[in-house]
């Protein structure tokens, strides 16, 4: 699901490192800019920290390794976030969550309904099964859109339109964050435009 976004960055001339210490499969690519560091002999805890502290931008789902670029205040694109319980203090960063499909209602849940599930304390597979909720992963296109948007933001090339700004405001009014929020932390604009019904 990440390969389309990785190719986008590689085509911009950036070297892209696939992170991790234990991976199920090797990354198959013939692009010299795409490095399967996780499967290489060079993977180490030291390099994990070095790469995370120096990167132009990191792309992660919810995982422990994201703490490294967070500590060093590197921009992060959070994708496939499993609930609306993310931190939003990181500068020049962006998030797109997974979608919650309710079998009982036969539709995707609104953001307000996801928050009502109180997943900060109840986020367990059994809880989701009991409530007949499936988590739907972000598509390669959604991930690539989020990565390209944040890349343009970092490079100073992104231009918000009025519709995107209104959707952002609606999201943060619903989210009602209780912690520090960076003024440059945002939800993916294309994701909100494609899923406006979630903002009810």
C-alpha cells in the first residue's frame, strides 16, 4: 500500500528507506532510490535513530518507531491510523485515519461516532468484533495523496483552497483535541474531500 507513495518520492529524487527490524516480506523493486533497509545487513538500532532524526519526512502507521522523528520534530505523515486518538503536536505533519465500517448500520461511521466508541480505553480486536466494526485500510492512492500533500507543504508549494480550510475546521471542531496541537498539523485535504460525509 505504500509503494505508490514511495515511488512518488523517489521520482522527486529522494532516497527512500523502508524501516523496521522484522518484516514479513522483502520489498520488491528495481528502483535504486528505494532501499529495503529493514531487510538489509545494515539495519541497526543506531541507524534507526539516525535516519529517523535526519529524514526529510517519515511515513508511518501507529508504531513505536514513530517516536524517533517525533522527538527530533521531523515531519511525519501518519497513515492507516486505527482510531482518532492521535497526537497532533508534531510540526509540518499530517494524518489520515482508517475508515470504520459498521456492519450493523451498513455504512462507514462518522468521526463523531468513532469518538463516541471511546477507543482510547477500548481499542481491542474483541471490542470491534463485538460491535461488528471492520477497519478499512487506506488505499495506495490515499496514502500517496497524503504524502504528496505533505511534501508540497514542506516545500512551500501547497495552496489551501477555501473548501479544504472549511473541512479542516469542521474536523478539528469535532475532534476537540485535549492536548497541544501544532498549527501546522493537519488532516489530509484530499481524504477529507473524498469523505465529507464523515464530518456529520
